[in-house]
C-alpha cells in the first residue's frame, strides 16, 4: 500500500534476504513496462460516488454484543472473516464470510469452548507464516495477566499447543499489537497498558516478544526497549525517519506523547526530546499518513483535551504532527478537525483516489474528512456515511473482494457493518 491504510495492506518492510528476489521482480516489471504492460495502482473509476452503505443484514444475528473485533483470514478462501469477542469477555467466535450469502457464526475451537478465564483482549496475525491468521489472547486479571497464542489450522479452527504459546505478562498489560519490529518478516508482539505495575524484576512499561520464526516467542524487552513513563494509551507503528524500518509513536493518556526510533534490528531509542514538540494533552489515539506527499509519514493525533498553552486556536482539541524529514516533527493545527473530544482516528484511502482520508470517532459521532492533497480536506460526513454513527471502535477489511476497505464498527449499544460502495 501507500504510506497509509488504503485498498490493500500497510507498508511492507523487507528483510535483507529478500533483496535478491526483489531485484528479480523489478527486472520482470521493467520488462512488462517496456512492452506497455506495466500494472497501475488500483484507483476508483469514480471516487466522487463513494459511499459507505449499511450491510449489517449480512450477519447471522441482528445485535452483536461486542467487546472487541478484528478482521482476519480464518480459512483458505480470499474473503475477510471476522473474529468477535463477546461483551461477557468469555466467548470468542468467528464469523465466516460466505460472500453474498452473508456471515456464518461458529466457535473458534475446542480451547475457546472449554476456556473459563476472562479474555480481556485479542489480536490477529499470521505468526507462523502458513497463510492463516492466528489469535493472540490476553487472559486473566490485571495483577496476573498472561498471553496465549491459538494457532489456526487454516480451516477456521484455532488450537493451543501443549508446551508452547503461553507467556506471563507484566501486571497492568492490557493491549497487544502484532508488528514486525526487527525486520525479519515475522510478526512480533508489542504489549502495553495505561497502568503497568513495574518491579525490580520487570521495570518496563511495555513488553516485546520476538518471533523466532515458527510462532515461538522470546521476551527481549530489556534488550530492545528504553525505560518509559507510565500511562501508555496506544501505539502507532510506521517508518518515521525514512530508514526503512518501523518506528513507534506512543500515545499517552496524560502527558507528553513519545517517539521511539528503531536502530534497524529492533532496538528502540527514545528521541522525544529532540524530535517532538513539547505538548501536554490527554491523547487517546493516533494514526499516520503522508498528508503532504513529501515522502515521509505524518501523524494525526486525537485527544480528549489539550492544555490552553499548547493550542493553536481556542477550540483546538485534535491536531496534526508534520514530519519535517528524518522523524523531526512540528505541530500543525487545522480547523477542519473536530473541535470536541475524539477517541479514535483511522486513516485510509476510502474513496480510491490514492489520497488519505480520515474517519474520526468523536463524542458527537463519526466524522469523514476527505483528503484532497497537501493538508487540504473537506468534511463529507453526511454525504458518505450512514446516519447511525456513534461508535467506540472500528476495524477494516475487504469483505466483498472489490479491493476497497469495508468496515465493522461497534459501541456498547450497537454494532454495524458498512460496505464501501461506488454506485
């Protein structure tokens, strides 16, 4: 994909061993180009016609009591399936996508049926590179959490290996993001929480489990991560300094957000003081895109509030961080952003024109900002979104294989499926 979520996937970071293959593919592409057969980026025929349409009717049950959800590849077809954690936090099930026939609800496997522990959170990723997405669970109470990995047999059945796949976590850990931190092509696991309890044995606010290549993991937190203040609300991963490896932007509930740069093999240095503007706010989420098409990744940060001294204008609540090059950021105010508290932001090419759009979840509903290039946006919420739009979270996947992202959104009161349509 481009430098933001679009019709496909996020940026892929190549390991050194893949360079020879890359060169071979480039030669093939050049050959096609010389013959006039080069492929073009997938763009919509008529981006102005794009709308999200409510298609919740495709689900087997009208009301889903959702605590968390994530699209995944549960079986060997090409459709995006959906994993859902029930509000009770004990039932985890899979909605199998059958195309025009809708979704079929099924249990995730024998382990989840027999499980008596509370599932606090989960993430999906292909951890052993077999083509099927696996499940990463966070279990137990806040004082004694642990993570368990359920492997996928590529037929939407998830199982636990007897002697591996379970690891203890630092008290207070509540979230996990699968991401390739060391550039070897395998998904590693990054854990964090807003109130992590450290000790002399575990003094870090995050945990990193590095993938050994077959779905087994090793805790290398002390080797790879710096000491950090408490209060991590969320994390956003992208190459911010242009060296080809993934860096980390940490979102703090109260205090200074932080920038960690990768040395190339997964070891991170906190360069907040020299690369970030000093801003004290109550941040909740951030996402990245190249808003000004200058080749580096900028950030959009959404907040509950900003202290007056750091505001660019009186009502400012949300703001951009413009990457000036090399991972050096400055705050950029923009009055098109919602002037009230926001909890989530998702950047994607929603209308297929190759420019980043923004879906922002606020206290007054979802906002759709259409990107028009170089910090230019228009508010197209009413034109492009259904009326029912008060949600806590969203997750994205290509449900109908049209190469454009659809979305599933949920809150404590409701959940909806929106298809991205161009008609």
